[in-house]
C-alpha cells in the first residue's frame, strides 16, 4: 500500500472532512475504507451469544464449595490452636523426668477429644430439625408476602416503559428459575443449609424486586 | 397505540442500581448476587476469554476462575469505580496465566480452536480464526475495544497498559484484519 492517508485518518492525524475529500481521488484509500466498513460489520457479528450450557451450575458449585471450605476452616482452626498453646505451655515448664507423664496425659487428652467431647457443629452445611423448621416458616412467610406483592405489581408492571418492564420481567424470571432450582435441591435434601440459605436469598431478592416495581413512579 | 420510547438514562440508572445491589449481596456472601453478575456479564466474559484463548474449555475455566477470584476478593472492589473494569481485569489476568502455563507446558498455536462457537456462518468463523491468530496483546485490545466496545481508557485499565498502547494495538489489529480480509477468499463477494 503506497498511500498512507487512511492510516493517518485512523490515528487521528487528519480529520474526517479531509479524508472524505481524499477518498474522492484515491482508489486505494476507498478500498481501505470499504474493507474497514466490512470489518466493522463482521466484528459486530462476533458479539452473538455463545453456548454456556451448565457453566453457571459449575460456578455455583465452586462458590458453594469455597464458602463451605472457609467456614469449615474457621471451625477447625480454633480448637486446634487452643490445644497447641496448652501443650506447648505444658512442655515448656515440665522437667525431662516428667515427659513420660506428659505423654500419658496427651494420650488421655486425645482419647477424650476423639471419643468423649461433645460433637462440633457439622461443617457440611446440614441443619438441625429445629433450625429447619424455623427456615421453613420463614420461607412460607416470604412466599405469602411475595404472593401479595405480585398481585399488586402486575398492573404496575404493565404500565411501565417497555424496556424497563422487560428488564424487571427478565430479572423476575431469573429469580423464579433460581427459586425453582433451590426447591428441587431442597426436596432432595431438606437439611442442606447452603441450599436453604440460597433459597432465602432468592426469596428476599424477589420481594425486594417487587417492592422496587411498586415504588416506581 | 405507539409504545412510549424508553428513556435510556432511566434504564441505565435502574441497571446501575441493580448492579450495586447485586455487588452488596456478593459482599455479604450471598450467591444470588453472583448469579445476577453472571447473567449480566457471563456472555461478554465468555466471548472475550474464548477469543483471547482460542479454546472453548479453557475459556469456560477462565470464567469459572474469574468468579472464584471475585468471591475471594470482592471486598477489595472500591465502590464508585466501574465494576465491569474490575471484573474484566480479573478475567484478563486469568487468561494471561492460562496462556503462560500453556507456553511453559506444551506450546501450541493459538489458532487451534477446538470448537467453533455456535458454528454457523463461514465468514464469521473465518474472522474468529483471524482474530485468534493476532498477537496476544493486539488480540486482547481488539477484543475489548472493537468486539466488546469498551473505551480505550477502560481497556487500558483492564490490561494494565498505557492508553496510547491500546490505541496503537487496536489500530494495528484492524490493519492486519483488513489485509487478511482483502486476501481471504472467504470474503470475496460475500456480503450476507
């Protein structure tokens, strides 16, 4: 390519008016401009949606796992740290002749720790029956409140700008799908705390969204 | 009856408010916030990762890792800055790590796309391959600015580059793609 005017135009060295005049006389730059138009059009086609089947489910599983790991580590770390402090303190002041007695005490402590201590709260995310009953009550209350809000929000939604309405409908559909997935998971294992937490969050989210629809002027 | 024209400013404002709320939920550890962000940004993230990495599986891994890193570091996000820039910066860093590992382990051409995205048009597929064949930095700049329509400033923030470097890279990428387009038989007379 011998003429560099189109490059100059692209990097802003010459203005649109000058370029337009130049295009009338330069076939090479006209060709570049046509190719550029074509490239812009074809580039837009690269924005089409790509298949992501199952990707969110995998992300969600990793996030739930991560949340569980963090909680589990906190629960595990505290008693261990306490034991280490106690034992190191003990050995620091014990005389060498007392090492055997200390070892015996350590074995006794380990037996007590493994067999007799009260069971710690499970890090697996399973809930006790009483907690489950409370969660179910809360879910029912949310569901009732949402039903009332839905009845009021319906007409309000119909009056909205089309794009805003579409935005809210989209959002409500996403939340409903989320609630449905939680219900399915909870039906299989009602004691899974992660699923119930997620369900409550989704219900709260739906209530908030309906509230915002009603607050629209 | 004619539809009332949507007010783009109002729509954008509503979306921003929803985004802020979703981020607040994420900070509280509520996974529904992440779901909202996935619905909003999942597609552009996946598209960009796919074009930068050229491999479908790695692109999905990159998006997955991006959300995991987001979960771990959401507290570092400063309210008031643009969230998309923050999120894409995580993605770009993740993609860069994958490319480095790939180079160190088993070097492979960046054009060996395993699966074409949604198959379809030959021209689009050819352009996909041409974009994937661009040098790494040029490719990232082109994908962010020309495909995903981020501004030069935003792309510079995501890539950790000077704005001038981004402009030059995009310009060079366009020039290369124009040359490629002019020489490619796939494009001859195809205006569909």
